[in-house]
């Protein structure tokens, strides 16, 4: 039987070795920041500890008043609205479109009040939002647009990079991202005054240490999901599943919680070097992912009961992961695993229904449905055309119980 992992780190041993060698020289965040500015065509990029703290510092830097409202898609990672709360602001949850993962611009329009000051369009799984509609609403109502590009570096809308449409944006580069520096984040801004404030608050003046734990995690994950390593990993996944446990959740899940004390961050020279290497090849690697994703989605459209997220007209998606709508996704995942294909339930939440945001609770039926149905199928650069056909065939068999 052929075994396929749901994920592989977007990192080669060659890149890792080259980054470690380059990391011996002085340097850090600035060289990588300047390269990202050129890539995105934005004037300012600043290092941050993580996406959540980058967003927090952005919100604080805008000078908003306590209790001002920020429109946030209901389907997102809990840390996004948690950062809004930590900044003293009120997240207002907006439903997603029924046939995509993107914030619904019309629902956002209906959510604007006299206290609304900003909107955060999130490009989930590399599917780019309708930025023209979001930015038009923002201009009309005087809102600041902060793009959540944690999963979308390299994507574009109508020829302009995601992250270059709004007044600000943030990117993150953890081990599981489609471009990784083993951790860390960047915030970008158009306003020079905002950028200066971010350099004081979000970027640590202390030279970062080599992220040894993340380095070890990346090496272990690469071994566990590649070549002869994955059949052993697969056996462990099956054992956990047989005991009613989710091995991925046990290892990586982060329970939703409010944020603690603000943190600043910086990049070690090895991280910066890795970022430069990965950025240079990002477009080519994104194109390989795009080709495999479109091939898989083409095959999945023929499977009864499976829905493929709609791309926005004018969007150039990057497919940092491969989400599909599958009713009964937990059982589908178990059946796929039994057939050698690992998949993921994902970590996104309908945050409008989380107890930690009870005061901001709203009915967002499309986000609730996505939380129930979205399953993430294998997608990475090394995936062959035959692997894509195998995933589609085994999902078809899994859903009909063959």
C-alpha cells in the first residue's frame, strides 16, 4: 500500500544546511525584511515575535480607542480575535461566504457601526479574499485594512501581492508554513510613523538566538513525513486512532486562550538566511503546489458530496493547504487513514461560537458549517500526479465505504 502524509515541511536539507552555514556571519532581521519589502512592493517590513503579537502591535500602533471595533472573519485561528481583545478592542465576527473560506464583504458591510475602525481579511489556506470589495468598503467607511497573510505569502489579487492592498499586513514563518524560517513573523506597513512605532514595539533589539527547538522539530517532522520514515509514522497514527486519540492534536494543538504579556521578536542570522533562500524560490514552489491543487480539485469535483472552495475572481491563490468540504469529515478522515492517506481536521475555529468570546458571540452559519465539514487533504511540493490521483480515488472509496 502507498502511504501519503497530510503534510511535509517546505524545507530541503540543502536549504537547512546552507542557512546554518550562513548563520555564522553577523546579521539578522534587516536583510530579510528588505527582501520582503521588494518582493511585496511595500515600503516597510518589521520583524515580530509571531503573527499574533505582530497583529497586536499593529493594532496598538494605530492609536485606536479602547472599545473600538475590528471586523474579524468568524472562521479563523483563535489568536487573531484574541490579539484584538488584548489590544483593548472589540472583535466583531463576520461570516464567511457560503462557497468559500473568505470573509463575506456584504456581511462585513452589515456589521459596520459608528465604532468600527478596522477590518482583517484573512487569506485562509492561501485562498485570497475579494480585496477589491473589502478595500472599497474600507474607503467608504473610513476603515483600516490589515491583511492576515499568515497562510498566503506569494498570493495576489488582480496582479498585486496579497499584503500590499491594505495599510498593513502580517506574515508568519513557522515550521508548518509553505515558506518557513523555523519561526518568527513580519509585519508590513505603508505609513512611516506606524513602521517606526513597530520597530520600537514589535522588533526586539536583542540578537535572536538560534531556534534550536524549532530546528529539531523541523528535522524530526521532515524525517517522519518523508521516504521510509512515514510508514513508521503511519503505524503510530493508526495506533493512536485505534485508541481514539488524534496524534497530531496531542503533539501540536494549542487550546484557545486569551493572550498573555506582549512579546517582541527578531530573526537569527540563520533564520534570515533561510528566509532569503526560500523567498528566492517561492514563486516556483507555489506554482508546483498550485498545479497539484488544481489537479486534485478537478478530480474531487466529480465525487458526490464533496465541495471545493471557490476562488475569488482575479485571485492568484497559493494553496498553502488543500481544504475541501466533506460532510462527516471525522469519519472520512478515519476511512482515509485506514487506506494509507493521512489528512487533517485543521485547527481553525468558528471563533464566534467559542466560550472565550462569549461577549462577542454572533450567529455565523457558514463559518459553523465550514468548521464541521472542512477536511485538509495532502498537498506539498513533492506530491506527484499519481499521488494526486491516489488521494482522489481513496477519498471516493472512503466516502462510499468500499
